[in-house]
C-alpha cells in the first residue's frame, strides 16, 4: 500500500449562518485498547442532506459512525475523546443520557437485524416502550413509516407475520422503518445495502432519497457508485483520518488530495 | 482399497457404533418398562408404601418427588435466570467474572453425593432444618443451579449481538433490551434447559438421602395448611422421593413384593423423566416456531 501523507487534508467547513449543521465532531479520537482507530476527526454534517463516508476496509469509517450515537459505549475496551456537537450540546460526555440521545440519532446496521417479532411489533416496539399507547397512533405510525421505507405495499396484508420471514432487502427496509418510527433527527446508516442484491439496493437508495426531506442522513458505504448516486457530501477516510470532505461531485471529479483521487479512480493501494 | 471403499467402511463402522449404543439404551429402557409397567396400577400410583407386607404403593413418594421438584425449581429458576443474565449481558471481562465462571464449572461437576453431604452438614445440621423438604429443595438448588445458570448464559449468548445493538440504537435501555428482546428470543433454549434440569432433579437420589430423608410419613390430603405437621405442603416434614425409595427398597427393603415395587417405581420414574425430555423438545420447538414464524404453525 502506498504511504499517503495523513497530515495533508482538505476538509470543507460550513458557515452555520448559511447552512444549518445537524451534527459535528471536533477532534474525535477513538481508541480500542491502546490502538488509536480514529485520529482526530472534525467534520460538520449539514441538516437535511445526505453525507456519505467512504474509505477502504479498516479506514475507521464504521468506527467513526458508531461513535456518533455512542454505540461504541457498548465495547468495553473502546474509549472516545473529543466533542460530538448536537444542538449546541456536546453529547460525548458521561452525564449525557445516551438512551434519550439515541432517540434523536437513530441507526441502521450493516446486516438487517429485525427483532423476532411481527412486522407490526418491530416498528411499534420502541415507541410503545417510550410511552406511545394509542392504538390508532401506532397503526398510523406503522403505515407511515413503512410507506416512507418503501415497504408498505409489499407487507400491508401481512403486518402480523414474523419479520424473520421477509427477504433480506425487505428486512433492511423494515429496519429503516423501525428507526424512523422513533422520529429521529439524524439517521446513521452503516453500509445498509452491503448485504443486499442490486434490486433491493436500488429500492433502499430510493428510500433514502425520499427520507432526505425530513432527516439528516449520514451513511457509510463501501460502494463508491452508491455514494456518488445518493449523497450531497462525501468524506474520504484513510487509516483513521478524514483526509477529504467536500461536495460529492467534487470528490468524484476534482478531489484535492492524491489519496482520494487514487481511491475514487480505483488506483488505491 | 480405494477411496470409495474406505468411505463405505468408515460409514459402516460409525453406523455399527451408533447401533450398539442405541441397542444398549433401548434394551435398558425396554427391560425397565417391561419389568415395571405391569405393576403400575392406579392403586400403585396412589397408595402409601408398606414396609412389611405386600400391596404397598408409591403415592406419597410420587407426590414428594413432584413437590420437591416444584420447590427446588421455584428457588433455582429465578436465581439461575438472574445469574445467567448477569453473566451474559452485564458482566465485564475481568478476573472476578472469570472466577465466577470457573466456580460454576467446578460446582457443576461435583458428585451429587458430595453435594448431599454438604447439604446435610449445612441445611440439616447447621441451619437446623432437619430432614425436610426444605433441606432437600435447597440441596437440589445447589446441585442444579450451576447447570441452569450455564444454560441461561449460553442461551442468551447465542442471540446475535446485532439484536442488542438494534435495541440500544432505538434508545432502549440495556435492561429493556435484555428483558424485552434478548430474553424472549432465548426463551426456547432457556425453557428446554429448565425442563431438562427438572428431569435431572426428578431422578436425583444421592443428594436427597441425607437431606430430604428416607422416610415418608403418612400425609393427610385433606389438610393443605402448610403449617400442619401432616400436610402435604408442609416443607419441614421429611420426604422420601421416588428415586430415594427405589434406592432404599433395593438396599434394605423387606416387604415381600420389594422387587415388584422397585420395578414399578423405576418404570414410573423413567416414564416421568421421558415425558420431561419429550416435553422439553416439543415446548422448545413450539416456542421457536411461534416466535420466528417458521414451520407449519407460523404465526
């Protein structure tokens, strides 16, 4: 693998007066044990836009994404330092109620992970736990979220069947519906289409494009065409560092950093 | 000899070994059932035992076995659930939890007669519970707890970590995630383990000889006040179980039909354990199908 200069970066910044920022990190470091996986990443994610994070395996893009809603808290040896700013609040502090925070910052994972419950219960489970009781509201929620996730037509007659009987692509869209049923501000997606076939992938991509109107989306992807197709901004990660962050078009046509150029043109490594 | 012949030979040897094992087990089972079942009548199942004359039954022993089982499970199920959930979901990896795990493993390999003598010293003598159902239930808990805990822990650990992430990412607390998602999904495994544990407890004799005692005083089935001395529910009375009864008849039984009573009691015991095992299998599969929507009964 070629050695790239990790100190030379080109990170786009936004003027909060002009572009509202949904989430940003300031000098974020993630350590697994003594190994530093993320080496000081500062990025701003604009509201109601899709930002994608690309990079090779082991570049730290998933690790970075998982620290945004503090899922790395679950890993005993992980340690996250630096600021994660959300609505003017640093959510990377011990006193933050992570369970409350995760209602606002939802997440969809690489492999579909529906609960072993019915389709209906998968969606209503968390809202009920958070206090929504009205059956009519729940019914409406199931329909709206399934429609937003592009799954309603396929499952509207089988809502009370087990979610595990769905295909992989359907399960992943159900997981998206489940995440947006919490009405989060921000949706984090960790390679949501990597386990899906091309048709399911394109359905999920259409879904994300629809969701952009109401949600800020940050998506990690292996698939550069996918990043180019759906995202407004793209960050390129390499060895735990965000080397470049800019408008997607710019990343794929006129990248400022040699490593990005090599990666998007397939001459990497 | 070519590869194909080798394969045939190996397969043949494996089939023979499996066949021998099945033959031994099946003939043991058949022997006990053929010897015992003819003696099993309604009278035999309900009448009290007789010490010196023929015609006694196993009614009280049978009741004692079930009552002891219920009490033992009442104590050990919640404890093993708590311990298993802690070990699987909450325990951090450090020297203390690995010490706990090692202790559980050692405890589960203790011979039951050692557990029985331990129970005799602690519960019967030290705590002054005497030869009683309570002592028996406690010693069965000691005997059963390690296995049940391991079963709960392993059943929970077999649930994918992605399910935990799914729950947490929806803003659920760890407690909610564990109780509402992980435990229900692990329920078929947990239930199967519990029922199999119950079967093991039901057939246990050595641990009970010194704790629940070897005598079965007459019970008054009209008085269910647990504080009444002859009440079936009184936990402080001595209670010989079916398995202990079989052991006792064979070592010191002097009734004329001792062989028949022993054979009949063994058949009943084996049928009961068999039912536990089949029940565990059926129940586990049924729960699994209900939850995953697979199989013909899919919800």
